[in-house]
C-alpha cells in the first residue's frame, strides 16, 4: 500500500500553549536530520488557553507539515486520538503528549521497529519516571493488572503516551471513552498481534502541571479494562455468560425449593410438626435465586437478539482478499 508520508505524529493536547512551539521545533529538527516526510497533527481538546492560536501560527509558518483539529469543548484524550488517527496519512503513526515529557528523539527508532522489525504496535516504556510516588505506585499496580487481563505480558507501561503504530492498526480500531490506555489491547483484539516495547526517556514536566491525575483516573482505568475484557469475550455471545449464570442460579434455586418442600412432606408423613414452607428463610433464598436466574437468562436472550440485529455484527477485520 502506498502512503503519502513516512510518519504522522498525532499530538492530543489540553492547555499546553507554552510547550507547543518547543515541541514543534524539536519534532522538525528530528525529522530533518533523518530525512522523513511527515505531518504533525495537533488535536486541541477544548483548551481554554492560547493553544489553538499557537497551532494556527505554527500552521501559517509551516503549512506543509502542521495540521490542527479543534474540538468545541473538552472531550478527552481518546476522542482526540480517534480524530487524529482518522486524519493520519503516514505509513507509521506516532502518538505523544504535548507536555515535553515524551522525547521526539525516540521517533526514528520507533519508526525502524515498525518498518524493519515488522511490529504492528510499539509501546514506550518509561522505566525511569519523574512522577511522584502517589502516581507511580498505582501505575505499577494498574499495569500489572492490565498485563494479566489483556494477555500482553511484554508491556510494562500501557498508559505511556509515546507509541508507534502501523497505519493499518489505527484505521481498524475504535478508540472511545477513555480506552486510550488500552490501544495495544484493542489492536490485539483486532488481530494485530505483533506488539513490542521500547524503553524511552521520561523527562520532567517543563511547563504547568499534569492534566491527568487523581484517584478517578485509576478507578476509571480498571472499570474500562473490565468493560473491554467483557466486550471482547462475550460481546458477540452474551447468552454464553448471562444464560449460563442464569441457568445455574435457577437450577440451584429450584433444587433448594425441592429440598424445602421435601422436608415439609417428610415431616407430615411422619406425623411430626412442620412449619409452613413460607416460614423458612431458605424458601425465600431459593425463590430469589430462581427469579434472578430467570432475569439473567432473559437478559442474555435480549442481548443475543440485540447482537444479531446490530449493524456491525458481521464487521470482521479482513487483512487480505483475492
């Protein structure tokens, strides 16, 4: 497949007007030194400072390489990457943050790994970080969980913004919500299995403060990971999980009802005093299990109907066709 450019650099940003000019100059120098044809796509995610004015000025000075996308409001990093990916024309797509903590000097080696080593995705690994412990410790726990759930055991830093992709990868995945943390997992689910890692330099923030922080970041990260795992495993076959659990609960509830009823009958046959079935707490537990089991089974059935009638139910990733 022919590509117009060697590299597309996608830079999502929010209130980074101080760092954008330096980042652009740095990228320009690296590209010139290695003779790459390239474009830089700045995606302004609803910034409230002068970020867009800076991007417009850079585009006027370097129209051949600088492109800008401006959101009317702040949507988040994933939507910014999605729009940047849609616009990318390069053979290799590089993503990096605008805060100067990701070094453009890493671009040539990332490009080589994609083109020569034939990786689909190469993720940066900030082995030595300049973040506070309140951020690094939860990050390590998060990455360990992500490795276990995704099955991508060779990645140590899922959340690193510096990554490289084959163009086909970014055109065949959908990044939404806050799924930017799991793009390697999304790529794997789409059939791009050659995923590598490169140790990259992490630099201390030069301007301002981080725009991504707080406990919500990690809580939401785990919830997104569970959602992605569930959708990938059962998204096209919801009856397999809901129907199975529902059937199991109904079966045990039904057996429990039989046991309670049998105990009552045995007591009556032996002329022994027996409580009403409705006086036994086990009866209500069994009844609740049967009702929940029925509801879960129906939920699985409805999910199956929705899945069968979804527009993209037969949207499969076809690599080649003759």
